[in-house]
């Protein structure tokens, strides 16, 4: 907390004395901003308090605190009081009617997405925030349910347009009746500034998390990687991982990071031998009632023998084997589902179903039994051998010895250890199986196999007093054996098991304290990707140290509910999740748009969005299942990527629209490169949330070409200091990556008309045109064989003195370099040597081919002399 003589406190006094304006007013049953009613029929038990009446001090850095205080008149806190205390309280905030809103709500326990409407009754349950359009004053207002004491809150729909707020503790033993600051409201004339200002104010108030700007992000953020999940599911093992990485290297792109996903841990089921791993697991779902029985790698990784893959006699790997196992496991899964459906429909004789199930299990076990590997040693399979030449340590050492560019190796684990937590009595930790209880707020979410399984088995919860020991025990071992980070998944399960531990807020604080401490100690403070975490509890309580996380649901290559068109429409749904969630999650973490498969039917659609998302690019390809031509449009040969300078966000004209099934809106996202801006236009129409059925489903009538417009003003140039000047250019060159067109545009030009086909996109690079002299105009596009052409330009210098005018450009990558030049240069130079170039008088296209220069890290020095 700031001490009494801290300059922050003095600044607070000065600002309070100078404050003359008043933005919000709550009186006569109306909540208004600048005289414009936002909510009517506000109950008398609802209160509004100015920011500084609640927040007097903070542990935030002084510049951040001062920045918040300068704008404190734009925000304040909403509270309410009840006559009787309870662990779950619902209260109306008033009636919202006839005003457009954008919101984010949880459609599963762990995933959230966007929703639009114009009435409080249009809201979905478990809404995390709602953004109101207030055109009367050309502004926007956001209402954010937050945390107060041991209670967290969310917004819910009410009847007759009312907006309901739900405050809950997650424990019948923790009750309250009065809240002064259970939600925060803020107003601003810029929706992107609004997000920054509002979450900065909440950070200063709560002191339980830090903003992204206060943290560093993991090294992998600007690199290419591979995740093992879709390649192996739970059958992942050392030989497959080794050959998977080698596939990419031989294909000409070297992964700089690998994520060994679920399947590497030591897990078993209740009732099984407590000292042995469960055998022959394949599909996700089969492991969700299993628990950790030890904190290191499972037998198939422990048995790895160091050096066995480095010699000339290294074992080969059949890329068909994982697919065959997965195919057989799917047959088994379908047979079990058929039996369950038959039983539910009243069939009494299930013998034929059971016969099939037994048959498929036997066939699956035989396939596993046939496996023989020369990379393992039977002498270290079941002991606790930690010899240097065996296990995960030997494996990671060999991976790095063979694949020199491999910077990071991450592994997966659930927040509670495994999906089912930790098995009681199996470790030194105090653990017990806690039954799961779901909040009524989750009644409106989508049916989820993971939830069903976790509820079925309960969670083996390590006592919160031992959370620090729990994570350090896991992570210190992993760090010692060469693991540089973790993907922490299944994060939002703590709310299921908080009854006996002071409620969900207090339990989360204990666990995130342990995770934060371990992250700082073992993984350089930032070696963590958070996943299945998209709820305000996590962001307000868990992001003090965590600086990167998923902003979308999982990549689904097909619809698990069987819609054959899901292979297409689910991909647009994924992009919508990522784009809109980034608006708020980016205040806490670096947005991660997740992996995809490069050989998927919509792989190019995904690749276009990853190219400009501003985060890492990684795939989950099966062995042999690669489209290297596509990957090379995203990735340099050295495994780095031409990353944008910001994170991608929806354009203003998309904020209150539904780009999934309104049959008219194209999703547009904007971002920056060093020397220009970029707009991605994606046709995501064809599916979306169904409020009645509580699921995401296809809308075939919407799956058709869409038309829209793109303009330089769609880019929010003022959102990055380095980009602000580019937004003031008199003229721009616009390059359309897919159609390879060049268009000249001024701020006064009409917007570019565009039609996007289904599951397709276009990328528009906007580059300020420089007048090298009164007769010469120039703008560099970059490498057109890369989706993010502008991201390939590293440096740009215009030398205008003397008789000769020179443009110097440092470009990373190989391929076709393109620029716009109103006249032909006299000469061009590549790495100091004069080279030929091509210039077309029609359109001013100036081009030359660049090599990959290994000695310079792939960069080339290009110069044009006029």
C-alpha cells in the first residue's frame, strides 16, 4: 500500500480538489451518464460510489496509479444491499432497453465468447462484462462485475429488460448482505481506451493482479511451435515426439518450441494399483477421472534411454500407428455411446453392445501390446530411477542436442495436477477427493463431457495450505529435467470444490499464490500458457505473474455433435472467440489464438488469422500431415515469425454486430507492423450460440459470401505510440495479400469494397507513402509470399540529401519482395551488390527476389537509388 507521504497520496488530493465534472448519476431510479439514461427502474437498494471514495491507495506502480487517478471521474463502483445475508445473492441493477450492447459470457465453465443485443433480457448467464453504445454523447460505457471480499460476481439476464447481478462466494459458510463495490462502470469516447482505463482502475482497486504492461511475456511469443495433442492424444511418447519434430525440420521449418500435451503424466484411476499408470489410454475423456499418483513423468517417458535416438541406428516410427490407435479408440467410444443410448431408451438386453465393447477393447490392447521400442530400458520402467541417462531429463537433452533451434519444451498439466487432481496417499501432499458442486450460474452453459467426467469422479484436491509446495514440487522437478514452461489447463475447476475452503475466491487466492510463486522460481517468471481459464475469477486473482493465455475455445477440426458442416463453421466460431475475448483478456495476458492443423480443410483460413494475431503460431499436426507450403507463409526457416506489434482486435464497426449469423457482417480485425497497419477481413458466418438450446450450432442459411468495406480508418493507429504518426499520413498504399492487388488510398478516399467467400479471408496491408522527393513516392510492402507481408520489414530509412535519393530497407526472410514506387529507381542493391529489379509502370510495382542469408539470421539489406 502507498505510505502516507507517498506522492501518489498527494496527487490524489490534488485531483480530488480539481474535479469539477460529473459523469455518472444515480437518482430517481435512473442511472445516467452525462444526462443520458442507461438503466431505468433501478432498485433503491443499489448504490453508486465515485472511484476515489472506495479506492484510496494501491500497490500499483506510481505512474499507473497516477494515470488512473487522472481519469477517476470517468468511473465508479456499483453496490447493493440485502436484508438477509447469503452465499449467493441476485439483485437487479435496473432495466436496459433499446441500447445496443456487446458482452462476453461463459458458454462453458472454462470458455467465453461474445454476444450482442439491446435489452437486459438479451444477456446470457455468466456475463463477464457488457459494453454499451452511447451515441448520444459519442461514447461507450462498460459495466464489469468484479470481486468484493470473498465474493465474485457476474451479470445475468432478468425479466422485462432488467440486468441482474449475481454475487456468490461458493461456500454456504461464507455469507454477506452488503456490497459497496461489486461492479465497476467506466465511460470513454474510445472503446479500446475504455478497456485499458477500466481494467487499469480495477487493477489499482483490487491489487490482486497485474496488467500485461507490468509483466514480460514468454520467449515463445514470436516463434513457431508444435503441440502434440492432435497428433497423439494420450498416446504421446518419446519416439513419436522425436519424429514429429524431425518432420518439421526436414520440411524446412524448425519448431522453436514444443508442447508435450496431456499424456506424459503418471496417472491412474481410483481402485487401480496405486503405483502403476493406467494403461492404454487414447482419447480425451478417458483420462478425466484419473489422478496423479506421482509428480514426475509416466513410465513410457521414464523408460527413455538417453542417446538412443542420436545414433545411426535410431528407431523408426510408423506415422500411421497413432492414427490406427485413435481410430480403434473411436470405434470403442462409439460402441459405448450406443450402449448408453440403448439403455436410456429402455433396451434391457445389452449383451450385443457389451460384446462389441469387449471386442474393441481387446483389439485396442493387442495393438498396444504389439508395440516394441528400442528407445526404452525395462530396468527403469517402474523404479524411481532419476539417473542422468534415463527419463525426461535424458529425452529433453537429446532433443536439444539433435534440434539446435529448439528453445523451449513445455509440458501440460491441469491446475489441480491431473483432470481428477492428485490421488490421496500417493504423494507427500495432504489430499482428499472433494465432490464437485456446480454453481446455478452454469445452468445456462453448454453440455460438456469434461464437466460430466469431473463431476463423476470428483477432484483429488491438495489442501490449499500446501499449494506452494504442490506446484514447486512439480515445477522444480520439471525445470531440473529440462522443461522450460508449462501449459496449465482445466483452470476453472476450483469453483466446483470451494465449499469447505472459504469459498471460490479464497481457494483461488491460495492456489494462484502457489502457482505464482513457482512460476517466478522455476520458469523465469513467465514460462506458462494458461488455458480453460476464461472467467473473471482467474483474471482478477490469477494473473499477478501469468502473462500469456488462450483467448479461444479449443481448435475443433470437426463438430463433436456430428454436423458435417461443422468442419467449416466451427473455424469461424473459433476466430470470433479469439478476436472479441482479446478486448478484455489482453489487458491481463498476451492473447494466444491456439494451435490448428496445417492440413485441415480450413487451414488457410486459420493461418490468415494467426499471421496477424500478434501472438505465437503453432500447429498440432499429425506426423506426415503437414502443408509446408502453407506453414512457410507464416514461418521463417529459422522458426521465428513476422509477428505484428500489437494484438489483433475487432474493428469498431464490428463491435455491436454479430459476424457469426447476422448474414451481413464480416469480421474485421486490426493490428500494426513496424512500418504499417493491417486489417484482416474474415467471413465467419455460419454458426453461433443458441440461447434456447444452450449450445453452439450451425446456421446453414448464413454460410454464404459476404460483402463489406475496408478503410484506413478501421485501424486504431492511436493505440500504439509508435504507430500514431503512421495514422496521419496523407496517402497510403494498400496491398491485398490474397488477390495481390495494389490500391492507393487517402483518408478521404471511399472505402474499399470487398466480397469474401465462405471460410475465406483477405489481408489488407496499409503502408504510409513517403515522398522521397516531389516526384518520387515510395512504400514498401515486404515479402508477398508471407501472409503478414509488412511484418517482414525490420528497418526502413529514407535518405533524401544530395542529388541521389536512397531508400534502405532491412528485410527478414526469403522470397518475393514488393514495394510501390511511382518512378523506376536507377539502381538497386542487395547486401551491397548491385542487382537487377523489376518495375512495372502500370501500378508502380517494384520487385526483386531475396535469398535466405543464414549468416545474418535471414535478413537482407535492400537499397533503391533514385
